[in-house]
């Protein structure tokens, strides 16, 4: 059985996941709806698996994926989210997620995903479309997004969510000037003229949702 950490900003969702997983014999190491607290506790507790929603209150789960990858923490991540957007699936796996499930999947599928990921395999929700599945393994080729580093993707998401350079710098321990440099580099790499164009690109590619 596995130790599991839950990151979802809906308490009722976490309660349901806890009940299901504990009944199946797994141990819940902890839970939160906050990215910063989640990162700190995953680093401290080192759960076997982290269940992560991509769309959290005021933050993006992609930010946590980037930091887990950068720190090379031993937990394996299963994304459990509402979005089945092909770009989100591909980005999550490129950022180190071991599994991707769409909310609304059967409880048996979640348990199967936990078992698979705990065994070192990847798991994709059976509800994903053929287009999304193909997008996971297809080479990105001329896709400009493929040139972005994990840190650049992280800052792109934060910019698209309307955060200032000062706010981003405070969260990531960077100077506002450094954040401005990243933002300029993003516009250059993606061949975009300004910040509104960056935001539109991030929304179109599924990195942020309009209803977040």
C-alpha cells in the first residue's frame, strides 16, 4: 500500500478521496488546497504518491509540478483534474507527472492509477480522447512551446493569471527585474508582441482556464 498526499482546493473532494483511498488500505500522509504548503509538506513527508489538481484557488498545479521536478523530490504525481485538454495532458507529463486522470472517472480507475504509478508505470485516464493520447507521445516539432524551460512555463502561467513581476518574484525568490527578463524572453521565444498576447497564448494552449 502507498502513502499519498492530496492537493485539491475543494475540501469535500479531499474528504471523498481520503475515504476511498483509506478504505482501499492506503495511508493519507496529509492534504491541502495550497500550492506553497503542499510543496513544503511533500518535501518533508516524502509520500509515495501526490494527487494533484491543476486548477487551485489562485494558483496553478503546474507551478508545483515544476518545483517538484526542479527539486527532484521522490514522490510520483498523479494529476486529478477537470480538464482533458490535450495540451494540459502533454504539459503535465512533460513536467514529470506519472499519471493523469479526469475528475468524474470511476473510483476503480483511481485505485488502478495509484497501483500502476506505485509500481513505476504511467497511467492515463480511459476517458481521454484519441487526440489527447496522441498528443502525449507525438514530437512537438515546430511547436514554439516546446522551447520553453520548466521555469519559463511556470512564469508564463503566473503572468497569464495576472500576477505582477513583484508578486511573481516574491513567490519564486527572484527580483522583479529578473521576472521582467523572463517575460521578455517568453515574448521573444513565442514571437508575441506584448503581455496580452502572452495571456491569450496561454489560454489557447490550455495552460490556464478562463474560469479560473
